[in-house]
C-alpha cells in the first residue's frame, strides 16, 4: 500500500510542476504582450498548482474536500473572467450598436 501512496505523490508533483510551468509561460506572454488575458490564465494555473500541493502535503485528505472544490471553482471562475474581459469591448459594441 505504501507504493501506491508514493506513486500518487510523484504524480501530484508532476502535475503541479506542469501547472507551474504553464503559468510561467503565460506570465512570460503577458510581459511580451501586456495583455491581461495571460495574467488571468497564469493565476488560474497557480491556483490549480495550489490544489495539487495541498493534496500532496496531506493538509487535505481527499479531492472531495470543500477546500479543494472551492479553489478549483475559483480557478475556473478566473478563466471565465479572462474570457469575458477579453471580449468585453466586442460584447459592448454588439449590445449597444445602433441599427
């Protein structure tokens, strides 16, 4: 049974590292372009990495804990906010365009 826990920790660490790497790429794209869209995505991936870190450190017993769900929900809300923010001008133009 101990081997399964070790594999679980390694996989959580690998996924967490992947989340952090992708977040770092989005931060780099933000520096190059200055577009807030990339900052939103970097924050979302940082929150995803936080959930993996909490699971790997045994601060939370299971993925079904409300804390994990709340952080993941916040991560997805940040992505939705990024999409809305990116399309805000075109939405406003479509809604208030005179016929």
